């Protein structure tokens, strides 16, 4: 095994270990998850510390790598919902809304209002343009 | 670690720390050295009264001395013996308390040094290691060193005394004993040549093994273990590490066993020879019976004193390495220590900060993290600092907060270098929520008010209402008296990430002296609703203040009147949102990338 493949993560026990940055560690976690090649993947805020461009690339990669499996995203960034087949909205321990993005937007419930509140901050600009 | 080992093996280096050890002890307890001296005296002559009593008695018997003169002669010896015993009792009871006090004093000094050293120096890996090793002083190392020194020094004196006696009575026995010593040290050298590399490997194996045990039981890994099925793989790793550890341990035991067999055999031979030589001379009548007994006793003592001398020497050398780390850490003169009292910022309402061609490089890094940054910050102003991971956003903010010092260029406040101001006065102007903010296990109110004894309740209530702390705290019976976590209280609460961030924001806003607010991803764990509410109140919460907001969610840039985009340590774009979005900027590219994800009507969703 080459040195490049066997770098220790952190210096906990190995003096020559590397302390990776938060963004690097997050990318490694995603790699670890996808390496398992399971039919169901769960991602809980996978890109919290990543910049817009890295985030975009990672979502694209996850989509490609795991195209045949089930993907479950847990996130506060509701834009993830747009491309999801099914969205579950939890409120006080209950599923209060479910459906795809269009259905939930038409339903005008919590999801729609949360989505709009995030979207407006981006939308205004498009109006200005 | 290698460095550490070299230090351990060097006995001369260890003795060079003696003045430091003594001065540490003396500074913290004026009588300590006196007690040590008494201890040395007590230990070094400890065994002689008994030996001498025996010799004296046999002499009296063989020479048929009158009873009264025998008693007269023996009284002083018994008195000395009693005195020495009493001395030991007194020392043994008073020393542990003194050790405790010294340890606490040293730890307090260590703690205050941690606060004093500037961030940039303290942050380095080398300094962190040194700090951790220096902290061992709190485990009573200093007392142990005192004890090893006493043992070492008193064994040495005792050996000298024994040598003097033996020269006078039987030089040939002395030669045999010293020859034995030489053989012993030869065996010991051979043994350590073999065992030291094994021990070194064992330290490494041990660290690895304890890391494996830790991840096997630590809560933070529990989830990963269950999902990724690490159990079997971890057992395999543990078994491998354990096997390697046990096999080296067995080798160590074997060599130590051989050594102790040889030692014992040698002691036995020396004693037999002593008996033979002394017995022969005694029978021939060349020496007195009393001297026969006396020398046998001396040889016994000689052997035990050499053993305690070598073992205490070894322990002393090992322990002084920590003293060295402690002294080095305490004496660390940080190149950036600030003058105590210097200029105070004018109490003008509108401060002005300027970055003038600022360069900054991390130690051990070949590339500059900031490369000629120019930036003007007024009060009031709302700034968004954006850029990709590693662009230099957090570094810039750390320079502004004087946690790092620029390598080139200058940062000024109201026209004067920020380093001309006293630390206290400068920091009064700043408040922050760091990405890796830390809250304390105190109550909510203590956290928000930075455990200040006087609390501005009007401000406090404003702050908790505006930051949303008031909303979630309602459901806890103790309200603001609720403890964060159970670190030391029994009814503390583990708040969610979003709630903790709100508390951190409240703490930051509560700092009323501040004009500049650095907010580094302050809403990363907020839900959409909470984030939206904060954005709506943002202008009100930070009215008349300057804020520097760092976030990867570019929607937050709408809060700011000025956006600064960093790329590879340079400010490449600057301006208002509208200005930047109208041109072909990187900012626009990033913003649209995120905005696109919210333009749902145009997406094909009917999959």
C-alpha cells in the first residue's frame, strides 16, 4: 500500500497523521458512505461546512454514484427537496406532510412556507435582473 | 516522542534541571528545601545506629567491659536512633500536605500562563504538545521529583559512609563489592540495550491499542459502529495490536527475569565471599568479631543502597523531563506579547478599521493564507465575507481579532495600528460567534452575560427575545437558570445545535461595548424558520453596529450592504449585492448556483 493510501487520519496515535480540515473530513465521510455500496443511504446535513461550488459538485456526485439506491437526506436546506421523489415533513414527532415538491408546494403547508422563506432570499435578485 | 526519549536517557541533561527544580520548590514553599535536607540526613545515616549498636555490644562482650560504662556508651547511639525515627515520622506526615500545596500553586501558574500566551503561539502543535506535557506537573510530578532526589542523594551519602568504614576495616571486601557493582552495571547496560527499543515500540503499540479501545466504547462512534459494522474489523485490529503488545511484553519479562536472576546470584556470591574472607580473618584473629558482624551488615546495606541509587536515578531522569517541559512552557516568551497599558481607542461612535496590504502565512505552510488584503470597515456597516473553503475568510477574521498577527502590512483602528491599543480596550470593541464557538456548562444566564456579577436585565431580556432564546427556553422550568449539559450539575440540559447557536448569538449581542460583530456561520444548524426569523431581525439586533457575516449560504448576503469575496487569500470582488450580481462575477456564479436550486418551477419534477 502506498503512503498516499495509508495516511493516518488525525494524530491520535500516529505522529505522522494528518489533521484534515472540516470540509475535507466531510468529503471523506461521504466517500466512506458511498464506498459501502448499500441499497439505502442516509445523509444528515452532509454539506453543512462546504461552499456553494463544492456543495453542488458533491450533490451531483452523490446522485450519480447512488443512482440505483434509496437516498434519504435530512436537511435544513430545502432546495434538496426539489429533486427528491418524496418529501416527509416532521413536526412534533409526527409526519405532517408527504409528497413530492410540487404536491407539497400546492398543499401550501409548512413545507411550502419554509421553502418560500428560503427561496425569497434568492428570488428577489432574479426579479431585479 | 523521539525527542522526549532522548531527553529521558540523558542523565547529565536531567541534572542540569536541578537548579530549576530547586527554585520552583523554593519559590512555592520556603521551608521545603530544609525539609528535603533533613530527609537526606535522616535517610543516609538511617541504618548506622543499629549497626553500630551491634558492633559496640559485641565489643563490650568480647572485651568484658563493665556494665555501667557499656550503658553510658550505648545511650547516645539509642538517642540518635530514636531522633532519626522521630524525624522520619514528622517528615512523612508533613510532606504530603506541602506537596499538595506546591502542586496547586504550580498548576495555578500554569493556568494563568495558558491565558497569557497569545493565540497564534498557543495554537501551534508544538506548543500544544508542550502544554499537555507541562500539565503533568498537576499529577504531583514535582513531589515525586523531590522524593527521587532525596532518595538518590541520601543513598549516595550512605554509600560514601559505607565505603569509608570498609576501607578502614577490610579494603579487600570493598574491592569485591565494587567489582560486583561493575558487573551489575555491565549486566544492566546489556539489558537496557535490548529492552529500550522494545519499550519504545511498546509505547507506540500501547497508544494504538488504547485508541482502539477508546473508539470501541466512545459514544461519538456508536452510530458509525452500528451502521458500518465495524465490530469484526475492530476486533481484528485489536487482536493484532494486542498480540504484538503481548509478545513484546513477554520478551521484556524474559530479559528482566534473566537480569534479576543474575543480580541475585551475584549478590549471593558477594555475600559468600565476604563471609569467607571475614570469617577467615576473624578465626585467624586479625579482626575482631564485632567487625565481622559490622562488615557483613555494611555489605548488605551497600547492595541495597546501590539498588536504590540506580532506581531513584532512573526515576529522577524520567520525571525531570516533565519539569523541563513545564519550565519551558512557563518561560515561553511569546513574540507577540502585548504591552500592558497603551493607547485607548477614542470614544468616538464611528470607528474605522483598515487592512493595508496584509499578508499572513501559517507556520509550516509554504503558501500565504492572505496575500495583500486591502479592506475598509466602517461603523455602522453590514459586511458579508464569502469565498470557497480555504479562501482565507476565517484567517482574515482572526487577524482582525488580533488572534494572529500579520506577517506584512498593517491593520489600523482609527488610523493607529491595532497593536498600539491595550488588549482589554481593543477587545471591548469586538464580539463574535465563532464557527466552533464554545459554551460553558454554567446556566443560560451566566453564559449569555459571560458570568459577569452585574447583569443588565433590560438588555438581557431584549437580547433573548430578539435572538429567539426566549422562545425555546419557555419549555424548561428553570428558564434562564437552566444548566447547559450535565458536566457538573445534575439537572442540566443538552440543548440542540440550533438552540446552542442561539445562546452563542445572544452572548455575542449582549456585549454592549462592542462595535464590531464577527459572525462565522452563526446559523449553520438553524432550521429554515429560525434562520428566516433571524434574517428579518438582523438589522434591528445589530442596529448602529458593524457586522461581518461569514456563511456559505449566500442568501445571507442580502443582509449586508457590502460583500467581500475572497479567493486564495485575495479580495477579488467587493461591492453591494446588486453591483456584484450585475456583472460576470464569481459571486454571481456562486449565488446563482444556490438560487437555481430554489427555482423549482423550471425544474422537471414529474419523475
